[in-house]
């Protein structure tokens, strides 16, 4: 029955990706992308790849989102 | 919206909105994040993980310090010169790689040169792989920290 969890996680990934694409608020897009990375780490763990899961959680959700926030703080928050 | 603009404009300079919860949580969590990163680096050859994820964790803890306490406080902890020295330590990767040649095999070779491949459960057991992991961890930590600091700082060098 673990496939139900996998299906929910993959659906959440699709919803997150569409949300990142469609939002005009770039800060919201960064937060959505960070949660995308966290759920992607769980998916990697479900695919028996714990090494990639650790890397995704540390780099994707930690460093990349903070770099995005720094870039937004240097430019503008709203997409034009 | 206005809140974010005040936050972002004054971010790199000095004034950061005081928040007791964020400051206390960051002060409490930073040693544990760094300890977990060191654990992942040191156990890279017998458990999942390695130099890159552990180094990224340590770099993320430094970024957390800079976000919460300000860039000047973060630069006080680890200056730019220190991270330059840490990144230059990656030269030793090549020197350790020559150990394979000295043992009579190819560059960076581990098993063919006669080193062991590691026993599950014992920490010092995998030839030169732990040393390479430690070097990669230092490199990645200082690189992530330097990336964020130079991207978020307001100093314009022309």
C-alpha cells in the first residue's frame, strides 16, 4: 500500500511545479520550490537512493533557496 | 509587501528586524546542524552521504548565521581570508591522489593499490577515501558560504 504515499508525493510535485511556474510573486515561487525539494528528497528515499536524498535536502532546500532569496533581495520581488 | 522591502533593502547593511524566536532557534540549532554535517562527512565511506552533502550542510549552517544575525556577524565568525585558505586546501586532493601511484598503481586508485575498501561499522577502514571526503567537505562548505556572502553583500567593487 506504499504506492498511495508515492502517488500523493508525485501529485504534490506536479502541483508544486505548476505553482512555481504560474505565480507572479518570486518569493512565493522560491518557497514553493523549497518545499518541492523537500518532497523530492522523500521521493528519492522511496526510490532507495538515500545518498541523493541527503544531497537534495541539503542543497536543494537549503543553499539554493537562500541563494534565490539573496538574488531576489538584489533585484525585484514581482515578476514583470 | 512593504515588510519584505524594508527587510530586503536593509538586509546586507546592518539593521535586521529583531525576532527573539528566530534568533534563539538559530543559536540553538546551529551546533547540531554542524555536528550532523561532520557526522555525514566522517561516515561518508560506510553510510549514505559523503563529502558533498556534509559540506553543503555546514555551509547552510553558516548561511543561517548570516541570515539571522547579519552579514557582518557572519564575517566576524569566518572571514573571507579563512575561506580562501580552506578552499585552497583542495590542492591536497591531488597529493593524496598520488598515494595510489606511490603504492604502485594508477592515480587515485584505492583497491588496486592495496588499500582496503572499508568494513561496515569501523570508521578508520577505507584507505584514503575518508581523507578525500574531509577535503571535499571543507571545499564545499567554504564555497557555499562564499557564494551566499558575496551575492548578498552590498559592497560594490569596481
